[in-house]
C-alpha cells in the first residue's frame, strides 16, 4: 500500500512540474529574457485578448528588450512599456509587476487591434503612437519593421 501511495504522489508531482515549466516552441527560445512565468502570462493574456503570442513577444523585445523594470522617456513602464493611463485599476507602481503589465499591454494592444480593424501594421502604429491619436503624421516606420522582422526570425 505504501508503495502505491508513493507512486501516486511521485506521479502527481511530475504532472505538476510539467505543467509549471511549459514547453516553449523554438520560436520563443530566441528571447533570452522570456522565462516560464512570463511565457505563461503571455499565453494566458494573448489567448484572452485574441492576440498572436509571437507578435506580443516581438513587441516586448522591441519596447523593452524584456526588461520588467524598464521606464520609457514618456513615462511608459515595464516589459510592455505601458502608460499608467492604460492601467486604471491600479497604480503606476503596479506596472512593474510583469503579470499586471502583460495583462494591461495585451488589453491595450487588443484595443488598438480593434480600432485598426485587425490590420497588424496599423495596430502597431496605434500602440506606438497612442490608440486615440490620428495616424496621418506617423513616421516611425522602423518601429513596425523591427517588430515584423522579429516575428519572422
């Protein structure tokens, strides 16, 4: 009986361990900053907000090189370089928490995607310039190119 109980406990531990250290497809291995927790959060929120995980990882790499403590010139915070205005349910300090930052940036990216009617280039323009801004004078084409290249590699 003890042997059976030990086997069940060991098997249960192996299943739990396998779930917590998710298998990352080869594409994601190039992002050295992408640990299992951040990867799990990205998968969770890209699924919730109907986004491509490759797009989000490429965006994070372009925005912050995956640095969770990054602060931008215009007050953007964390891995997704989210402005505090896009996280009304919490404080700016909360955006240094990778899970909250990933949730907020994926939600905002989804808003940009909706406004862009699903067009990826326009979605990225809105994310970079601000979803409520007009894009007639948008000139940062290198930003879009950088992200698209990262998605292809």
